[in-house]
């Protein structure tokens, strides 16, 4: 290739360097007096700030994580309740790219309604033909408190196969505090701590290398908690396990290698990257306080349950891809992707393949693991990492002052903090300032069904709950309840609940708000009966033919109507149209747009205004409540 003379492509060399002050001056002119912090600075649910611009390259300490250039382990859930079917899936996953198995026990934090039985027979059958030595797959147990026998049974299986315990790559997943937090604990921590230490000591004495105990932040994340809360809780749990092991005579240097972490990865990629990076910094601080040289902790990730949706489940693939990308870039050692149909039922082989391939593509084709800590130096990532380290450490100290993780759970300290953030998240979703595409926004009432296996969920074992447990939620559930009620009405009556769109003026006047209204009501399972308007001509001053509008309303077969037009057209036609619709039998009138002339419109009979930032969920619940249902329990006011 011929060399290009340097003076032909000077690019930015001919321009003076821009300064932050120049940028701020331009921003101030665009904001026209509006507050900079309110318009351009965003905040997380922890109150951490995210700036619109960061200066230069940030200097951050690279956390000790995965080996440079090494890929993470691709874990696949084994959760079919029938052991033979679980084994068939495990073999298929092994042959098609999985490098590890997440063996999910029924009733565990990550069961989500399914799971393998913890019995010796079930575990032996589920792992039939799966190598357990160092050349085989990694096995990561996702165990419930009542299933601690699962660890003993898998250890027994290793022994029966004459595999040296030290060659078995098994993470045993003991997490009695996680079980306590989620309401699955059968004993108090004082008893569980002794039992934990004894079981781990027995397994280590038999030659297993572990790790054995997991500090699992999913308990907080699944309950709607924040990044700070997940980190603070996980750190406090890890410290509790460290103390329990030390209390059993295990040296600190050995005890810390027996503990690993598991966090949720969600679709907020910057916060997810920062959270996983912060965890390693925080654990390094603990090691320093213990007088230990820093060593990489093993960190496992699972794509977030709370972001999964039943409707438009294909969007779950996109959310999972972002989550894997973020966790992978942050140096996670192992990742489990929840199959995109899991919120609908036990996933079939296609959904499981997509879960595997999400990781395989990012590793083998996008080469995400080639660079260690690829986000290092990025201003937003370094700043969020530092802020999370500070806020999580402060919460960890508060938990320690309360007596540690168990005492803080028994006192309800952690639950109250998580509940407050969960309420904020749910309120933001109700207002649609946070969105779940395909459910709260851009819902498709005609979406096709997706296939899941015809397998009934597994009832969790009955446990005497000793405290207020952290719930496991999906944020989409309130909207999904409305959609499910609409689906039942469609199945029973042949039609969904409907609303008539009273489009006023020319198409250019009503189309933006008519499209908004259609999407708005679809999120509640209410189908919009729309039209091309009833204007006498296409001119800007075209007047709506009220007689034609009323005739169309009567044909629609619904008593709900929503006016749609621009503000100028509303000024001319909203009042007479509203009065005509009420006279024709409309039981409730909506208006798309903010209430600029609220008193006048309300006096004409318009009761509800829908707009960006309104409480969409409450309005949709109220709309459904006005429809006659076969079963009133379907309505969720």
C-alpha cells in the first residue's frame, strides 16, 4: 500500500484541544437555564451519581480476577425434576459447548420453580456419564439449606467412581445464610455455623479442593435490592463464613480459598461491570485486614431473574446478552445464562441452546476474554467502581455493627433496606421511567406463544420461617397480571378488553398520540380500536365529523374511549367530542397528553390523562376494573 502523506490526513491535528469549560458553556446554552444536575446527571438507586462527561483517562487499580486472556466457564443449568431428563440435557450441554453445569436443587435461591432432587439416587442418575475428574465439566451446586445432603451425595458419587477427590472440580455451594435470608432455613445461624464448618472440614479432609461455601448476592438482587446492598450483603456473608471456618480450626489463609461469590448480572451494563469489579476490590480489603496477601476470589455470575419477562420473552435474549457482556468484561470466572423462556416454564432444548450460544458467541466470535479488565481507565467505570466500593463498605460496616449478617437478617435491617429500594423500582416501572420492553412498553398483544416443557413446577419443601424473608420477584409481574387476565378473557369470550381511540383532526394531528395511546393500553392487555380519523378534509383546520366519530365508537363495542390529538386540536374539539362520547354511552374518557386545560376538560367529562411519567400501572389496573370480568379475582386494583 502506498504511504499517505502526513499532510493529507491531519484529522484533529489542526484543531485546538477542547476544554471542559467550552463544553459546559455549550451545554448551558442548550439547557437554557435548566439545572445541569437535574437534566444531565443521573443517579442510581443507591444515590450514586453518573456524570455526562468524565475528564481524561481515569487511573484505577486493576482488580485481581480471571487469568489474562482466559475465558470464563460456560455454565448450563441442570434443573429438570426428572433425573433421567436432567441427565439427557447435561450430556447434550456437554457435547455442545458448556464447560460447566449448575446443578440446581429444588428450593434453592436459583431454582425458580424447578430443580433436581437432592437424593443420592437422583444425583447419581442426573450425572450419569458426566466426567467428574479434572478433565470433565465443572460442577457448581445451587443447593437449598434443606438439601445439604446433596453435597454428601455428590461426594459419595465421586468416591464410588474412584475419582481422586482432589481431581474433582466441584463447587459445593453451601449457603446457610442465603437460606436464612430467603426463608428456607431450618435452623438458626448459631447451629448452622458449626455444621457448616464441620461439613467443609470433612470434605476438605477427604481431599476435595472446593471452594465449598458461597456468598450469594442473588438473595438481595432477586428481591429488588441495589448494587450496594448486594455487595454489602455478600461481603458480610463471606465474613460470617470466614469466621465460622476459623472457629473450626481452619487457618484464615486456607479458609478464604474455601469461599466463593455469586452475583446477579443484569442489563445495566455499566453498573454490572462496576459491581463485579468492586467486589474484588472489597474482598481484597478484607484480605488486607486479615493480614493476607491478595489472591483472586472465584466469582460466578447468573443473569438476573428479576429482569426476566413472560411476555415478548425474546427480549430476554437481548437482556441476557448485555448481562453476559458486562459480567465477562468485569472478569467473572463463570456465568450461567437463564434460558429466555424460564419465566414461562421449564425451558426446552432450543431455549437452552440460546443460553449456551449467547456465551459462546461472545467468547469465540467477539473475543471478549482476550483483554483483562477491558473497561479499566474508563471514567464512568472507574468512578462507579469507587463509589460502589465506598457505599458497599459503609453498608458492610453497618451490618457488622448490628452483629453480622445473621443478626442483621434476624433484626430485619437488610430486609427493610431492600424493601425500600424494591418499592422505588416498582414505582419507577409503574410510571414507566424504568421500562421492560415488550411488557411495560411496546407490548404486542398478538405475539405468538413460545414453547416450554410440560413439566409441573416443584413445590419447595415446607420450612418453619424464623424471620421476614427476602422475596424473589420479577419486576414485570404487575403488568403481566393484567396481560394474563386479558388472555383469559380472550380465551373465554373471544375478544380482549378494548378501548376506542377518538382521533380528532387530521392524521398529522392525532397520529403521535394515537400511537402512544395504543402502546400504553396494550401494556395492560387492552386492545385499541383505532381508525384513520373523522376529519372532513386533510387540512390543518379540518373539523372532526362528530356523527361519524360517534358511529364508530358505537361499533367498537366498548365503553372506554381515549381522545387523541395535538394540543391545538384539543383546544377546538376536545370538549364537544367528550360530551358527545359521554352522551353516546362512554363510561370513562381518557385523554392522551398532559392536562394543559385540566379544569375545562374535566368539566366536559374527561377523567384521566395519560402521558409520559404518569402512573401507568395504576391507570391500567383501574381501566381493567371497569370491565365486567367472568371472575372478579382476575382484576388487580
